[in-house]
C-alpha cells in the first residue's frame, strides 16, 4: 500500500475538529450575548454565575454520531495503511476501541467547559481590576467606563468564541490521530507484522520531536497495548495525566532516550503533540515461528507460505481447529488483535499464522 498523501492524512485527522469547532461557534454566540446582558447592567456576579452554567455536554450529545463516524474513519484509514482488505474492519461493526475513544472524546469536551469558564472568569477579573484602578466604578465618569466595558465585551466574546473553538478543535482531533495509529497497529498485529517505522512527513512544520523519530523502528505489540490502555481511560483526572506530550524544554532529554525508554513514556507513536501529522508505516521484517525465521508480508503470511506450510507450523505450535475457529469467530465479531491474543492465549506470531490459514481458505 502506498503511503497516504499529506492532504489525505490531514482530512482524516483534522476534519472532525474543524466541524465541531464550527458547531461550537454557532452555539456560543447566544451564550456570549446572555453574558453581555449582565455586563450591561454591570452585574459581575450575575455574569460569573451565568458562566458557571456553561457546559459542552449538549455539543457532545448532539454530535456523538458524527464523532463516532469520524473516529471509525480514522481507525479504518490506519488499518488500510497495512492491508487493502483489513481483517479488523467488519462491515456494520464498530470496534469497542472506537466506541471507547468516542466516549473519551465526549468526556474531554465536557471537561473543556471548566477551562473556558476559567478563561472567561479571568477576563472578568481583569475588567474589575481595570475599573477599580481607573476609579471608574462610580457613576460620575460614564463615558470612560462605557468605553472600557465595550472593549471588554469584545475581548470576552473573543475568549468564548476563538479560544473555546480552538480547544474544541484540539480535543476532537486528538483521538482521530490516535485511532489512525491504533488501526495500523491492530491490523499489523492481525497480519503477523511485528514492527513499524515512524514517518514524520519532514518539512518546515515538522517538530524536532517527530524529526528525531523519523525512520525509527518500534515493536507493534507493546505499542498496541499502551495505546489501547490510553484510549480506554474514562476518568477525567486520569486522562489529564495519561501519556503527556513531551515539552519543548525536554527536547534534549527526548533525543537521549533509548527505544525502550521512548516506549515506556508512550512517545513512540503519533501523536507526539497537538496537530501531529506523523504516521506509522509498514516495514518488512521477520517473525520467529517454531525456531524458523519467516519474512513478513503486509497482506498476510499466506503471501509467503503455502497452505501445507501454514498447517505444519500451526501443528508445531499445537494450535487446534477449535482455536482457529474461535479466532475466526472473534474476528467476524470485530474483536481487536489484543483482545484475541489475551482471551485465547495465543502469541502475535501465532495470530498471524491463524489469520493466514483463514485467508488461505484452509478452514473450508
């Protein structure tokens, strides 16, 4: 499969954020108008009480299906970077990881309400200080006070609109980026691929973090486990501390880390920062099966091995038809590679062989 173009990547990663930020902007205008009513009366406490009622939960609830659809597209996009006909994509089935990521996006959007509230209240505090410092809270200087209030209303509206829309965009794009990586890792694990290469899409916008990882090779399974755990977090406090991005003042430390240390910090898959355009891609390697070193193939081991060889290797591993049938049933139900590995107790290498047996029609 050819590497997707940058425009294709950006459409998958950022379209949801752009759409939700537009929805936010269309709704926040009414809220800002309501806050202005309190400001016109110079009722600061009323304005603060109204700001305290701001919530983005209706935004999420009204757009949950849209978020789910874009998240599924991101998962599919990543899967198709491995295989033209990905086993992890079952028509009409939404994988549990996509559902979990959608719920998590909703949680993060609702949490944004508090951030926007803090910013708006900070703006109110600045207005209070400005009026006090200039001695304009009394009725004897109407025009200067009105000028300051007018300027403040513009700033407050900009805070509610522009600042809030940017945050909605950031949060919404975060999990589409993670799901592209997850889709790739999941399909790679199902196919018997053990490694991936980091592609930083080098240009003038590439951050030093992604540039440093460009062309680095990392293992599939450990990264799939880490990303699965991150996308399934459903606690607001925990998500704030999960997989924090490297800071720019950490770049020297980042460059000094080994592969194992990068993996331990969850710094080996995109995104490494907001609006990260990097992707991961297939790299040919080998897997060890029953003491044999077998080259990988992006569409599956059936491209490398004959049916008899696949049967022989499965027999050497003690894999029964029952295990193969269970794996096939799990795949048809939309189970992830990680779920199959953990629930059936098979290795990633064995899963690749079972998938090859299914694709080669050895069960028919």
